[in-house]
């Protein structure tokens, strides 16, 4: 197989590879759920969003927590998300 055909095949999108869900949509969905409930467990959030995997949701939640848009707390084996507007 010529090298040029290998380079061209790398540029093509594989037909079975699906596009990632738009991260802005995922972020907004998480923030909307948190605005509605103020406090929500990660497991509940995952159940409310079956179109995403646990890993996708946790990755986005982790990013939101690192940039101080939400508060993420872990108690033993359960993660809980808090709105930054939550008053304890």
C-alpha cells in the first residue's frame, strides 16, 4: 500500500466513530439539573441523563468543580454535587 493512501485514510472520518456529544450541552444540562435541585447525587444525575455515560458525566462534573462552577463532595463511595448558591 502506498504511503500516500495511508495518509489520506488518516484524514477520513471512520464511519463507525460517533461524534462526541457537545460538551456545552452536557455542561448546561448538568447545571440545569443542579439549578432545579440545588443538591444532587452523582448517581441520580447519571440516571437523569441516560444519553451520556458515567465517565462523560463525571469528567464534566470534575471540570466544573475545578473551575468553581459547582461544589463536588465525596462521602465514602458517594459523590454529591452542590450549587455554588447552596447555603448550608
